[in-house]
C-alpha cells in the first residue's frame, strides 16, 4: 500500500502504516546523526529545550554533502540507524513520530516504536542524489560546528520511503526474511 503523509504530522495519520508500505512525505523533516543526538540528549538531561520541537517530528539520519550551485542540498542518503539506538527511545517517548534511516534497530527501539505509536522508515541506500531531488530547502538550525552532522530543517516533497517498523510491531526485516524463506521452500 502507498501513503501520502503531509504536515501537520500526527500519530493519527500514521496509525495504519504497516511494514512494507510505501510512504511519500511532504513537509518538514529534521536531520540528526549520532553527534547531534548526543548533544540533544545532553540538552534534555540538563532540562534545556532541543533545537526543534520533538513532538510529532520526523528525523532523518543523514549527513548531506555540500550543495552544488542551484541545489538546496548535496547528496542526502541515509546513514546506518543503529548508531542512534541509544538515543531513539527517549526521543520517541517525548513524542517523536518517525525516524528515517537504513538498517535494523535494537529491541529497545522496536519496543519504543510500538509503545509510542511511531514508525521507522527506510530511505534507499545508494540513491543519495535521487533523495536530494525531493529536498526543496535545507537550513542549519543547530550545531553548525558539526558540519555535515549539524541539525538541519529540510522541506521535502514526495520524499520516498518504506515502512520498516510499524506501531503494531510489524518488522519488514523479519517479514521479508520469512517471505523469502517460504518462497524457496516451494
């Protein structure tokens, strides 16, 4: 099934997303990798406000390359998500709606996705230039000193993703493996 997700992003809009579904996102997506997540956790631990509202946010695990003339952003492919696993449950508990990356997640992240009615979405690895075409604007909003890992506010249009973990406990990595094994048994 294919879904279109547009702002304002809410849990109601993603409640029927299932592992394996395709999603096209239009709206605001924030970027953050491990260094930015570490700083945001430290800010939260000190009682400070993070650089963007966590509730109903979508965070893309990406460190884009510098843009060429006339582009909003350079190549913007997903980074491996497990590096954010130490931080993701806390952000999900604070209301983060979705994470975008690639690769499997820990049991703690999977449990937090279900507990909070969130989703984990996969971007296509190796298609960074194509992903960048869906990004209309990019603005550094925090941690500029981190370079490519700074927190950015992106405006995306029809950003193509696949649901990997859904709020009912579906896991595309498990389901895909099971479907493959069944297909070769025949």
